């Protein structure tokens, strides 16, 4: 039995196969993390937790955005990715996704 992997865009709420979307992932930073990822430090109940925001790969909390400029603008303007991932999204992530268009 084949498993169909459908996901929902955080901007337009359309449902499609997951390879139609860009995947944005929030991953905890390991002790020996590479510097190629964008790092965000957020405070949580007095403890400092560090997360990195990655594109396309990694295991962690993820959100999906359509590969359309309109959906990308809505996700940035209304902070849909940030709310979905429960972490602030660096502007460089949006720049990278815009360059992929």
C-alpha cells in the first residue's frame, strides 16, 4: 500500500503532494553545528534554546510554502512561517526562497 504524502501551504492553505512545496524546518542546534545554517536564539522560560532554520532537509518542526511569489509574500508579511514553526524566521530565508523562483 502506497502512502500519499500530502501537505498544506501555510499561506494559501492549498493541499498537494509534499514535493510541490518548499519545506522550512526548525531544528535544535547540536553541539558541533555547522555554520552554514541560519541560527536563532529564543528565550523559553529562562532557558536559552537555540534553533537553526533550514530549507528542504532535517528532522524537526516543519512548515510548507507553495513555490509561488504570492504565497511567499503572504508568509513573510503575515509571519505565517514564524507562527507555524514557533520561531522567528531570518529574512535571509525569504531571500533564498525568492532566488529559487
